[in-house]
C-alpha cells in the first residue's frame, strides 16, 4: 500500500518527539493524557475486573453444582453474586467499551489527534480505577463486601438491614465511577461533534463511532440520575433522610424507579458499542459496505430513545406500574433491533465472508444475542414475566445478552489488538477461544432457562436435592468450566504475542475506516497524513479504487471542517498531501 | 412482486394458517417448552400466552438463525481475488423488515393485554380472603372473614431458619390451604424489606412491597401440594424463605379451616 509510504520509518507509540523530552516510564503512564494510553489503561483494568468477576462466577457455579451445598456460606454466596454482578456491569462491560475501546478507537476513526478534553479523560480513568478499587476494598472490611445484589433495592440496602463499611464503599465507588462515566460521555460527544477531520461528515462516520455518539448521549441521560440516587441512598444510610423508608414517609419503590430509569438505558449503554463493533467487523470480513447504513443509524437512535421509557419492565411484579405502557414500549424496541439483525445479515449477503477470529466472534454474537432478544420479548409480556420474574429464566436471558456482548468485545479485542500493539494475536488460539466460548456460554446458560421455568429462584445459595434442580445445575456448572478455559486460552494468546511477536502492519484485515490508515500503534497525535475522505470507507476507497462507492451530489468540498483546538491545525496540515488520486476521479469535482 | 413468487407465498401462507388452526383446536396439547401448564385459571391463561409467544418467538428465531447460517455458509470466501458487488441498500427489503416486526408486535401486544387483564382481574366477592405477610425470613397467612376478622393463621415457626434449605413442601415450612374451584383473594404485604411471593405451578409472582398492599386472585383448578419460594432477594436467609400451598376440595377446606386456631403459631 502506498498510502503512507512517506511517513518516518519508525514512530514509537506516544513518543513526544514534537514536544521535546517528556516524562517516561511509570511517570509517563500516570501523567499521560493521550487517549491511546488512557484507552489501554482502561481496557487492561476492565479486563482485570472481568477476570475477578469471572472467578466469582466460578465459585457461584461450584456452589450450585451440588444440592445442599456448603462450599460457601449463605453470606459469602450473597457477597459473591453481588460483587460478580457489580464488577461485570459497572466495572467491566461498560468501561471496557466506552472507556477502553472507544477511547482508543473513536478519535482514530474520525481522524482526530486526541479526545476533546484530554485531562478530563485522564480524570475519568483515575476516578474509575479509584472507584473500582474502593468497591473491592469491601472484602477487607470487618463486616463484608456489599451483599444486597447489584441493584441494591431499598429498604434492604438501608443501614439497618445491611450495615457496615462494605455497602458504603460500594455506594461511594459507584458515585465515583458514575462521574467517570459522565465525563467520558461529555468527552465522546464533544469529540465526535467537533473534532472530525475535513471530509468526515456525520453520515460518513463508521457505525462504531455513531454508536459511541449515541452511547455518550445515553450516558448523559442515565448516569446523572443513578449517581444522584446513590447520593440519596447514602443520605438515607447516614443522615436519616428517609427518602426510601416507609417509616419517615418515604417510598421504597422510588429507588426501583430511579435505579431502572438508569438501569435500562444502561443495558443499551453496554450494548450499543458492541453493536457498533460487530457492524464494522462484519462489513470488513464480508468485503462489503454496511447494508442499510442510514437505516441502522436511525435504528440506533430509536433504540436509545425508546430505552428511556421501558424501565418499569423490571418492575412488572411490583403491582404499582402501568403494565400496558411499559410492555408496549419494550416490544417496540424489538423493531429497531430487528432492523439491525437484517442489516448484519444483508451486509454478509452476497459478500465474501472470511472467518478470521474477529468475524467468528461477530457471528457468535449474532447467534447468541438472538436468543437473548427472543427471551427478552417474552419477558416484556407482563403475564409471562409474572411466571418467570426473579427466576433463573431471567438469569439465562440476561446472560445470553451479556455473553453475546462479551463475544463482541472479543471480536473487538482481536480486531483492534494489532492496531493497539502492532502485534497479531494467534489465529489458532483465537479460534479455540471462540469455540470454547460459544459452546461454553450456551451449555452454561441454556439449562438455566429450564431451571427458571421449573421454578428455581435466582440469588439462592442452595437448593434441596428433592427440588429436582440438580442435573441441570450440573450441566450449567460444566459449561462454566469451558468458559474458564476459553478465557485462559485468550490470556495465553496475549502472552504469546509479547513473547514471539508477529508484526501487524498498518492494515492487516484490509479494513476500511480511518484508524487503519495510520501506523500500528499510531504515533503521538495519531496521523502523519490522512487519506481523502469521500465516503464511509476512506481507506477502502484508497486501496480498492475500482470498488469504491462515492456519494456524488452531497459531497461538499472539504466536508465538515473541525473548528478550534490543536486538532484543527494539525489535521489541516496533514491533509494537504498533494497526491489525491480520488480527487481526479470524483465526477463532482 | 413477481407473480410466480406470489403463488408460492400464498401456498406457504395457507399451509401456515391451516397448521395454526389445527394447533389451536388441539388447545389442551399446547407445547409447554418447560413451563407449568398452570394450576389456577389465572395460571392457565398465562400458560396459553407463554406457549403461543414461545412458538412465535422460536419461529422468528429459526428464520433469522437460518438466514445467518445461510449467509455464512453460502457466501464464505472461496476465491480470495474475487470482489463481491458493492451494494449497500435495498429500499423494498428495508421497508419489509421494518413493517413485518411492527405487525407481529401489534398482535402479541393485543393478546398480552387481554391475558394480563384476565390474570389481574379481581373478583368483587371472593370466597376466601388471605392476608399474606412476608418478613425476614418467613411468611404468615392470615385467613379473614368478610368483616376482616382473623379466622385462621398459618405462619413460619422459626424466623431464623435451619442452615440448609429443605424442599418447600416439607413440614418445616408453612403450608396454607386453598379451596378448589373457588376464588381466593390474596392481600399481600411486607413487614420489612421487599420479598417475592412466588408459586411456580401457579405461574405467578408478586412483590411484597413495604408500604404497599397488593391484591390478586387465585382460582385453583387442580388439587395437590405446590411449592412456593421467596423470589426477590431479601437478605441473608433468602434461600430458605419457603412455603407451600395445598389445594383441596371445598368441603375439606371448610373442615381444615374449622380445626385452625384463630391466632397463635400453628404450622
Ligand atoms: C463468565 C461466565 C459467567 C458465569 C458462569 C456467570 C454466572 C452467573 C450466575 C450463576 C449468576 C446467578 C447468581 C444467583 O442468582 O445466585 C450470575 C448473576 C449475574 N451475572 Fe453472571 N456469569 C457470567 C458472566 C457474566 C457477565 C459477562 C456479566 C455481565 C456483563 C454478568 C452479570 C451478572 C449479573 C448482573 C448478575 C446478577 C447479580 C445479582 O443477582 O445481583 N455475568 N452470574
Ligand atoms: Cu430493561
Ligand atoms: Cu427473599
């Protein structure tokens, strides 16, 4: 590829050659405001929380593998599922997407030199790390870590029912990570609105970037409510505020409303980034443009809008919510979600599908997420929810969803690892990870649908042999061992890639978005030059001039030019690169 | 649309219609998919909806899985040098895959509302009224006469349960009794935190919510003993907050009621 032939031969990642000598080593790591360093910190930290939460899941499954199990005490079991759920949701899936991958990739995809507010970005990371560590410190308190479930329903979460420092640490931790998420949301939205390179109009952005924009907006809608609710809960515990206490005239169910007003949009804050990853991965490995790009963008927006008005589907059995409204709104979300499925299928249709590891994980996502979606429709029906609420059917439903998101996360890891490190991961080990995860996830969670239908409630530390839950629980626990192996092989893969590197090159997947136009890893401030942006696939257009699609009429010369900030100057500089082969072919210019 | 395709489509539609009607006529053999058929009229209504929705869901899922699998297999990369045609939209297909789900949802929503009105309907004059209170960690079942006076009481004997949970139907947990074929109104309350009053065989659960009174009806259609759990996590011994319900013929119910002390802890 001649695209970047004339850039300097070796560019060390993050090297401060433009700014003279900066700090190095540890000091550089802790003081960095480079979105790539912060993005990697976030990713690594989040994966560590994933491993911790996964270890807790293994303990949970070990406990439930036998009836009348005494491996864990009741109390320890309650801590385990609380911390497993909390770590996974608050500290892994969300942060790894919007703090980790998006932080690293979004500026690259839009041709920006960094996030709009680099220092705020660093603050986000440190708040996240601090908050996450505080939550884990609960295990060191004399009482216990939080043990009121990841939803902390009032009044179980008050100072009488769950006293002690562990629950307080949980609350304060989530206030800190709440601010962290809000700052990241501000940063993403601002970056995407204002720092796009010349030519990168909104409708030329990769779907991943689009989804991060919508995710950022959803964060700004949902997280402030949750963060404030946590402050109220803290006031109840320490100042006797009685906001969620019947005795003082408070309303316990208010906590559920506030929590789920955050909690359901949160589901999409977790999911949308991964939808984005999968969309882009499928297009690249099918060698085709995204099918129905605009429809997909509008589907994403309507999912986000609808997601703010479905929260009470988690409260159907409270007896105090308007069932038909929340049920209808929940059903409606299936429409834009269905549109996405057909976009994904349409992208592969008549394509040339190559099964590299990222694509396998994307297909695994499709297959598994569909099951979560269908069981979700069932749960959106209040009568069906009455029969299955708070049983293992629900646990199975949301794990179908979150395991599909984990697969999408792995699609992202395998896809972008070469960009972030300059090294390839091993395909053989990657495929082993994939198959173990696909089989493991379904062996673990399919039996749980049946357990729920047989009447096994969630969050129970034990069941009796005569309940008839034993066999299905054993199958489920066996499946979790496959998941354990799958993650272990992934870690081996990472180690091998450091031990015996295979250089990645700039664009190992023949991908189409802008991050593949720079070196792997990218230099400080990301680009030495940027290819002309005339469509949704600038790098593809450059590499495959015969197979490009240029929008004709609407291409404004120069497109949307970013204004203000260091970024503009830099981008304007690098974009004047003379030899623009597309320029001469574009019929409109 | 092309005419030949239309004819084929009509044939498929007719087949689907007939097989649906055939299934509907044999209503009592609706597949369970692992769920309970329901031991109350309310639970049976839920079961019908569950079964139909699951069938619809699995059909949709099978179609989509089929399309995914087809795309993956039929369009796998065989010739690394051949570039596929770079198309990226098809207005007709896009309209179809937006409109069809909307219609499906409309139908499902209609039956959902119908069923939930059946399940949540309250009889104006229930034959029996039971005031159920959830507490950490047990239940009390207080039978009331029409004036609200307690005529019988069943409750968890030990609020601090044994260390290992037994079967919910075993004698260490409270068992309340309902008359077959008559409508009992449950008045559900909580004494402390949120609990979940859940009887799997009745296909029903409802929160016992502090500060809120929830009313709902059971009209049992099968005699027998059915397990009950606390479904909503309520603290340390949540797993052991068990109970059971025994459905007996009305005569036997009256006999049982007359042997119960009006107050005091009997299990
Ligand atoms: C790695 C494999 C995993 C296994 C084997 C696993 C297992 C489990 C099990 C058995 C429970 C139910 C505990 C109970 O109700 O008693 C549970 C709860 C939960 N899991 Fe997972 N899980 C896994 C991954 C994940 C992931 C990736 C997420 C989210 C991203 C997640 C989020 C949750 C949440 C939110 C809960 C509910 C906690 C609560 O009830 O408070 N899990 N998990
Ligand atoms: Cu929800
Ligand atoms: Cu409970």
